[in-house]
């Protein structure tokens, strides 16, 4: 009998995953990961870890499977929290959930499970896995989107590799969320109607400003507004074909707009540029503008937040992005582009964003992604993931 260790978070998805695996004849073990100790920055009513651990234990007892809790808070701080602080300090927008899956669930957790004699680890992610037997006897593993389009979580697994996928099972990937809740109710699981948790992976919903202020201290600075017709946006006119200039190179096309204070006017104050992200609207506390202000750029070196009026402001949009060789990752190594090659994929730069047509171009310095239409709020530090139909092919960190 194959043994599977299930990452039980105390939610309905992992509860049903454990139930389905037991029904399929696996030897199932439930494992809860404790990743966080500091409750001062967690909105406890949203996702208290003690309650989650208890719920996971109750489900495990109901299913008649062994259950353990492991404390990974030290590793989580080193690999995820410190990374978040470092990225925000540099004015970048990290995605801790993607890192949590790569560094915690499918690394430390996976290794722990294997020590417990597991053949596989399973999670409650809405995604699927398939495999192809190759002529040389090897196997290629495919990470596929979940059947529930509204809940597909493949994006969060975009940094996994073939070895990790070979050990992974996603029992609820073929189901709709409504079907998962129905199964939980039919089995009288305590998590059946539990609200989905939000926030950091296995931590809960966090007050981000308070969370960041643990290490990133307030630093008063100015908010500058850039007009939509500022000269810096001549680049946009070149892209649109309305300016008679030489076509832009890939490096020029993918480069973010660069601003200086004298390009605009001061419209307010902030407590630290490192607390904000591109595309953000709330939290600026600046009123009196005809259209809402959106953040279009963050300069942490000079502690300036640049904004523009309206969600159609040209500073919010870019037609291309770049990622270095070191930061690009292919789940399907066999499809990795060689220098000078290009191909079309569908790309998303954040969870739940609809897939967008784009061309990937491999250059010596790294990988360029050029979209068919400009994309809003591309921020450094985000993960871009590319798909072929419903298969996730690769991903990388936006430079």
C-alpha cells in the first residue's frame, strides 16, 4: 500500500483531499505545519493557527488516520519572511505563497514526509498532474490547471520542478469547489462550511503594514503625481505606432518607466516607500483629485512614491517584461528555449489574472516576454507564469 502524507491546513480542501486518498486505498497520514508564532500581526479571527490545527486533528480522527504537527516556523522565517522583508525593502512585490510551495511544502515538508516513509505528498490545491512515459524510460510530469476555473491554483506551484512533481498528488484538482464542500458535508467533516483562509501560506491573513514594520521602519517621504501626458510617455506613443521613431529594442521595451521628482508635483506624504506596491490605490490618503490616484512607481532609494490619476494612466501599463537567466524556471525542461529562440505562450503575472497572449524570447542576458496588449501593474519581484493550453510550462521573477 502506497503511503501519502497530506498537508492538512485545517481547511475544507485538504480535509477532502485526505478523505479521497483514503477512499482510493492509500495509507494516509495527516501533517499540520506550524509556520508562525507571532500573533500580533495576524488577524486572529480570520485564521488562528491553533483553531486550524485542532480542526485538522478532528478531521484526521474522523477519517481514522494518523496525525502529527510539525513546527517549521524557523525555516519559514528564514526562507519566506526574511525574503519578504528583503524584497519590500528594495521596492519589489514578492509572492510568498509561490515561495512557500517551493521552499516549504515541496522541500522541507516533502523531505519530512519521505522520512516518514511516504511515497507521495498531497495538498488541497486546485490543480492536476499527469505524466507521459518517454521512449528512453524516463517520465515527464505535467502540472495542469484545476478543473474549477474560478479556483485554479496552479500559478502558486509555478516554481516546482520535475522531481517535486513526481512526488506530488492533487486529489481535488478534478473537482469544483462546490463538489468539495458537498463531499465534506456528506462525510460530516467539521471543516465542511469553514470559510476559506486568506493571506500568507499556512499563516493566515496578516496586517501587511504592521507585518512589514517589524523590520522596515517608517520613513516619511513625498508622494509625487505624474501627469498622463508627461514627456516620459513618448515611449508609449512609439509602442502604439503614433510616434515617428526607431522601434524600441527588447531591453527598452521591457524597461519600466523612470521618474524624477521634477517630472510631476508633490500631492502628499507617506510613511515609507517600501510599504507600497505598483498598482495600489488604497492607503495613500490623498484626496481632491478628479480621478483616484494609483501608484505607478516606487523609488525606495530616494523614498518617493510616484502616482498617476485613473486606472487608464499610461504609467500603469507595460508591453513587455524581463527576467534574468537565474530567475527563469522551466517545469518542462524539455521545452526550455535556447538562445535566439522564441515561441508564443499564454502568460499571467498574478493569481486569478486571465491568461494573456505573449511571445517569449530567449536572449543571452535572459528571457523577455512581450505581450499582445499592454499589461497593467507589472511589478518587480512578481512571478510571471506561462502556459500551453492548461499546462503550466514555466515561470520566473520579473526583474
